[in-house]
C-alpha cells in the first residue's frame, strides 16, 4: 500500500523538530525558536477554543488537528524550566515521545484528508469472481412469508432504523397497503430507543401521520416489553377516515383532541329519536377523574351542527355529558298547564315545566324534608314570563289549600285576573307595604294560636290536619322597584327581610320577583340566602345571556355551568358571508323565548326548562280550586284589632307608618300627610325617610348598614 505524501512529510517534520525541542531551550534559552514554538502553541489553544464553540460538526477532528502544536509548546516550556536536560534526560525523552506520538497518530495530515484525498495509483483491472448471494446477517432466513420478506428488505435498505429488525408483518383484512409490523431490538436485552413515526414511514413511502407506534404486551410464547414494539401502517384506512369517518373517528379526531371542543373525551354512542326529532351524543371523559370542559360552538363545528339556532344543548353529569341536537328549537313548544300537572303530591311537589329532553321539572309548594313552607324567588325582565309562572305557582298552592296574597307596583291585566282566584291582590307600593306588615303581624298572632288537640301553640307543619291555620304565600312582584320607593321602600324592604327570616316557623312563605337578586337592589344578603336555601329559584330571560348567567350564579350555592337563554330562537339559513356579498338582509325568523327559564335545583345544578303556559285569555278557573282559600276568622279578628285588616287600597291613614306631626310643626310631617291624600303614594320625597329614624341610635352593625342605606340617595 502506497504511503500518502502528506503523511510522509508530516512524519519527517516530527523527526527533525524533536531534537530542536530538546536542545533549543537548554542551549539557547533566549533563542527566537522558543518564542516561535510557544506562539504556535498559543495558536493551537485558540484553535481548540474556536472548535469547542463552533456548532458545526467535526469539532473533535479540529481539536486533534491542533493537538501536536499545543503539545510541542508544552514540551518546550517543560525543557526551559528543568535544570540542564533534566533528570534521566527528561527533555530528550519528552521530545522523543512527542515525535513518536505524531509519527503514529498523524493528526494534521489524517484529519485534513477527509474531503480531499490524493489519488493513489489504481491497480490494473481484473475479472472478479461472481458474488454468491448469502442470507442477510441482520435477519436470518426463518421461513417468513412473502410480505414479511419484502418488508424486511425495505427495512434493511433503510439501514435498520433504531437498530431493530422486523419479526413479522401482517396485512390488515380487506386493505391493500395497511399492515402491522412487529419489531425487535437487534441486540438481545437492549430496549428500542429513538424510533419515530417518520423513521417507520420513510422505508414504506407513507406519511408519518399514517404510522402509529404501540407497545407490545407480553403474551404466551412471545416476549414483550421495551425491547419490542409494534408499528401500525394504515395509509388506506386513514384516507377513508379523512373522507368518510365514522362517528367515533370524527369525535376522536375533531372533538376529543387537545384543541377540540371537549378535550380528553370519548364518544359512548350516538342515537337518533325520529319521533322527537333529536340526535343524542353521549360521551364521557377518558379519565373519570377529569371534569368535562366543553366549548359548545367548537363541538357544533366539529360535528357539522348549526351553532346559532338554539337547537343544541349540553347536559353534564359528573364525568359524563350529553349533547342534544334538535331539528327544531325544543323550547319553542308550548306546554299548556293543567290541573293534573299542578296538583301537588304528598311531598308538596308539582310539575312546573319541561326540559329540553322532555323531562318534567318539579318545584315545591312546601318543603317536605324540612317540615316547613317554601319561599320563592322569580327573576326576569318584562315580558319574560314571570306573571305566567306566578299563575301556575299560585294555582298549585291554592290546590294544596293555601292562602295567596299578590302585590305589584303597577296594575296590569294579568294580575287583575289573578286577583279573582286568590285571597287579596293590590297594585302599588303602599299595598305591598301593608300586606308585608300584616303578614309580619300574622307571625305573632300564629305564635299564640292554640292547636285543638292539646291547646298549645306549635310551629307550622305542612300537611298536618291538626294545624288551626293555612299556609300563607305573600307575593311581591317588582319587589326591587317597590324597595326603592321614596315613601314606602324602607318598610317594604325591612318587612320583607324579616318575613323571609321568621315566616317559615309560622306557615308564611315569601315570594318576591324582580330583575336583580343583589343587595344594592333591595335583596340583602340574609334575605337572598334564606330565599336560596328554602326555594328553587327560577330565572327567566334577564336581557342578555351574561346577565342571566350572573343572576343564576347569584342564587346558587356553587356556580355550576348555567345554560344560556338567548333573546330569541332563530334558525340559521344559508351563509351569512354569501348574504353579505349579495347585499341581502338576514332572515327575520326569531321565536320568542318568553316562558323559558333556568331553575336552580336542590343540588345547586341549573336546568333549562320551558314553564307551563296559563292562557289568561281563557277562563283560569280550570286551574284553580272552586273556592278561594282565606284566613281564619280568628286571624282576621286579631289583625283587625291591630288596625291592619281593611281595604289596603285606601290612602295612608294618619299615624299608620310614621308619627303624625304636632300642631305647629312643619317639614316632612306635613308633606307626608298631604301625600297621603293621593291614595297610592305617600307623596313625600326620600328625605322624609329620615323623619322616622332620626332619633334612633346606632347600636349594631346592622343598624349602621340600614342608616347608610337610607342615606344613599340623599
């Protein structure tokens, strides 16, 4: 074999330079030769530094290339600092060792010939014997089938990715290109590392997304574990999955992914109810400890459902959830109220509406589990369905033999009609203040009423035939407006709050209604907590989905997912983009959501329902009992003695709510008295409120809050 010229020259240089490195430092310490050698060594160190910092490949070769220069400088420095030639001719031995190392290793010439090698003399061409085909060393012949052999050939041509070989290849039934290959590490006992989908896809000419790697379970007669791996190559199946996916595949690819509408979920089954015109998607979380995080618009887009027509709803139950896709808006259907639905059962429950899935929703006229009456809280804007719900709730209470009083701030047709079927009804803030004051006094009267079986007073017990009085339900429609009335607002708010706290012991339930459940609008924290814990709040449309959700969360112990109530149900027709390009108006096909409400059940879960419909244009006598339930004669006589039972539509009586001024006094007393002549309102401004409380001393935080509240609009 011919020695390359660069190698011969490098060896000659090492041989000639070795004596110089040994003699020059000892004979001529100040010779320029020493300086040159040390400068060359410094250049070698600089080359090391640049090679280490470089991100290009071949840093090791560059370091070896500069190694002889650095070692020569080290030998020169060592020779200068040893006396003479050193013990045992150490300087000569170091120089000889340096030359021998360079002679054998040849760092510079060997590592600069990687891309530029000198041509050697080529031998004369000779005829080579025919090669004999031998079995592959990587995979011996084990009688494998044709598919496995072909797969092994492609695998070997790719260089045995991740140092593995194919044990067996199995074609998928009915597929031309889909197959599963079983891989094993080439070295026994070594785990398979570094194998990727792209490395498997390249030999077979498929996309990396068509490859799925999986672990191999240990089976009888075959090993498993980290040294084995299974690769499923499915280009045909993925092509079908992209064009015609099944329900499970569509859910997995577009809904359950990290960027899908319900990440981490899996579809249990999809069912269709043609009679009701609804498709159900029942799903659950793959990990039962996870909580569903559902983005309904994303789910609709993934499943090809319209997302803005109020036909798609979601119901969450633990780690499972149900998506209902209706052909028509389900809550636009009208459910007429009947006496059969409104008649309470033995536990005081009656059907007040139906959910989107057609399930009946029940609420209570009394609390059977607490052995007490039930309060009520109804919220919603005008024309949202509050009075309709009042009608069915009053009918259910009347059918249970209870007494009903209804007060509103303003007179309207529906409340006047309801007044024919209940005990008392009025329509101004003064009437509401009088009804609340009489109900509050009735608590004291009932506290002393003896029961016939033992002659002793007892707390009210729903359904007990021995009770000498009936349950009373006091309704206060537009309570928020009445609580802010300039003359009687403080009496409405204070008596309403007291009745909420103490009324349950004496068979009195308070049912306020309005457009806000918050303290700054008349609902104190104590009042709201008592209403929430002793009723099933019903929230109709509050003007916007955000306001409805906020109001519902304000009546819940824990803020669960609150359903959305849109302003109208509107079906999506065509493309909004195409209509915009053509300059066409959007279709006006909205359906009112009046009567649709969110009811908060006892477990704190909010459910969307459509309340029963009571037609005020027809006779409501079919819903109410034949006779109106009223107070007992004893209760009426006691209220009369206290001056609280009369026609509450009368003007304000002298001294009824505030002390009458003495002769010669001027100011708000006169204005109160003059205002009383108007009947419905007292006439005085908000400043007149202070007249009744000016002499009171603040002795508790509660009284301080009341004083601050009375000055908010001063």
